[in-house]
C-alpha cells in the first residue's frame, strides 16, 4: 500500500493541534469531506498518518458529495484505493434544488457550501459517525476573522472543534497549517487537485465571492508589510481578553 510523503513541519503542527484540542480519540468514527482539492487531499493523508502512529484506534472514511450534475469522481476512487482509504460518493440532487431556490446574481458559492455541509451532516448522522473532519486551514481562519470584522461587525473565526445541535462534532485537523504548506504537499506527491472548476456555481450566472478574495489580498499585503503578523494573530487566537472590549456583559467589574 502506498504512503504519501508529508513534511515534518506539517506533521508537527498536525500532532500539536490534535493533542491540544483532543480532536480524535479512542473509538472515534470519523467522516471526512473529500472534494478533491488540495485541502481535503491533505486531510485524508493526514488522518491516515495519525491512524498509523497514534496509540489509540479510530476509523475514518472519505465521502464526496455529488451534486447530481453527472460528475465523475473516478480519479478520487482510484486515489483512495491506491492509498488504502475507504471511500464513497454520496449522491444528492443539490444541483436541481439550486435551480429552484437561487435567484439570478445571488451568491451561489455560499448556497452550495451550506448544502454540501448539510449533506455531510446527514450522511454522518445516518451512518453512525460521531465526528466530521473538514479541511479548513489557518488561512481560512484568518480570512474568516477579517471578513467577519469588516463585513459583519463581529469578532469570529473558525474553531478547531465544535458540536452541532444534533450532537455531531466537527473537527478541523489542519486549522493551524498554512495554505502554502498544503499546496507544497500536493505538488511534492504529484497529486491531481481540483480547483473551482468543479464547483456547480460555475454553471450559473454567478455572483463572484468578492469578500473572500478581498481578504486573501488583504492578508497577503499585511504579511508583505509585517513579516510575522500571521504568527502573532495565531498566538492572539489563544490569548483572548474578552473583558477589554465593548460588550458590557464581559466586563470584569
């Protein structure tokens, strides 16, 4: 069985995040959302590594959400088989629903994201999984933090783990790893990773998700001016003095 080559830096951060937040434990049954992009490809191999070296047992399965557009995921099926990863395509009618539910020039990307997440929740709960692993990385958390601040007036990011109302835990094992590290992993191993071309939103008259792109540009400009800014923002996510802001319910009086 083939094994992917993962850098020591990724493995070190992966292990630290897993231990700090107790993402995966003995007996867990983990579902992994596999889109075929660099993030989810790295995630399935990261979990395969943890499964090999961890002093506890857990199982995981990769699932791709099919939107019902006649798309083929044969390359992902072959990839998972080659690396000994359990895999399934979960068929849905999300594409047909989108035709009825979304108005012209609406934000299709956010709609499909919500529907895909909902399908993963449904599959996980119906098949006895207690955790759902997603491939969000630190750049996603950083961009979400600034998006919420600049567009919504809230201080909010992406937690490494949270529990849904129905009791399913959502975990993000890659949340402290940079996007460029995932790009390097895919390139080093010669993996084929899909991009936005597979998103069903591309088949509609879409409204481009400009906010996310604006934040990507903003973060790049910020890092070009302040070399270690991402490192310090990451540290600040661990050291939150919420009684120093303007929410009177959090004041220390």
